[in-house]
């Protein structure tokens, strides 16, 4: 079978090219060699270094530890300023997500989460403004489990750089804490205002004895 195909191929080469099979394959080999030499000399663009984008040339700076900051301070790290790191918080823990700027940076699908504690929004997979908060009260078990998965993902992929400072609520007890001391001072000062002093009483007694 193979011998018949070879004989058929030789006949076709002779008929269509007018060359013997040996001459045909020699010319073909020379043509390929010339093509290879020309390709190497004038080379394709693949062999030359391509200009890289700014993001590839400049590596990301190491994460900067912020410590404890307020939610208002966190807003300045939403990616609007390219010179600042891109930060995001989950359950009060702040992470540097600069390496995923294409997702959390301006124009990204999760850009509205940047610069905020988006715990509630992540738990509910919500993009509503009212859910962009760290308040997770009232969430169901499935939503809390989803939030836990997000937290594990951030802990394993990103560097924690700080925590959100929780505001201290002012309670009625704290407001009234200073009242006893003020009342005590008023009680101490009251006898001096209402009645005679001790020295006055002694002088009055001495006067009666003399009489």
C-alpha cells in the first residue's frame, strides 16, 4: 500500500512540475533553508523584547501597616489615588488588595467595596449602598457562612494592614458618672452657705459667757 502511494506521488511530481522526485525534494529543502535564514536575519517581532506596561515594570510596593484607623480614614484608600494602596475591610480587619486592582480598583466589578468595610454586602452578595457597612447584625446562618468564606479567602491571599477603630458609644451611665462627685462637692459647700461657721459659733458662745 505504501509503495503504491510512493509511486503515485513520484508520478504526480513528474507530471505537475516536470522535475524528478529527487530534484523536487532538493529544491523544496533549499527553499525552506532560505526562508529560515531570512527569518533569522530580519527576524520576527517575537525575538525582540516588547515594551511592558507600567504595572509590569514597576512592582507593587510592600504593604504599609496602618494600625487602627477610623472608617472615615479608610475611605481615602479606595483606589482613586494611584499612589496610595488599595484597601478593603472585612469584619473590622483591613487588607491590602492592591494586587487585585483590576477587581477592586476604579472600574472593577467590586470597586464599590474598596475603602470600606463591606462585610454585610459580601455576606449578602449585595451591591446596594445601604449594605456597604461592617454591621452584620441580623444576618442569617447562610449569609454568615458566606462571609466566613470571604474572610478565609482574604486571610490567605492578602496582607492584613490594620483594623477599624470602633466608636465608643456614650451611654446614660457614662453621662451620669460625674454626678455623684458634683453632688458631694455641693453638699460640702452647703453648710457654709446655709448656717454660721464654726468660728462664728465659738465667738458667740464666748460672748454669752462674758455676760
